[in-house]
C-alpha cells in the first residue's frame, strides 16, 4: 500500500461567493449550509471550520484534483498546501 503525503485545502469563506467551479473539478467539495464551498466531511482525514475559513486535510492521491479546483476558482478563494506549512492567505 502506498503512503500518500498529507496536504490541506483551505477555502477562504470571505472570498468565496458560491460560484462552485470547484465542485466540478473535485467531488470532495460540497455546498455548505451558508451557500459557500465546503468539504464532504467523510472524504477528509480532518476538517476544521472557522468563520473565515474551512480547511480539510487529506492523505490520498487526489491532490491534483484539489489543485485543479483551486485553479478553477475565479475568486482565488482556495489554497492547497503541504500539511504543516505555515498558514498564508489563499
């Protein structure tokens, strides 16, 4: 079994406007109760939500999907990082 590097995907809830281009690129993204992009909690190793952000940690081979979702976001509201990297704005 291959061990995958852990990475995080963060949605800046202040920047997100519910365009949902991310949902088309990565099925782990879902519409949350506020009409913004969030994550399927069953797909993430961990999930942390604040008023400003929602961050999911993954350890799988789907980082490319997350990066495509981030690139498709017209509002640059999504950031993909190696797990443990210092938090910076998406």
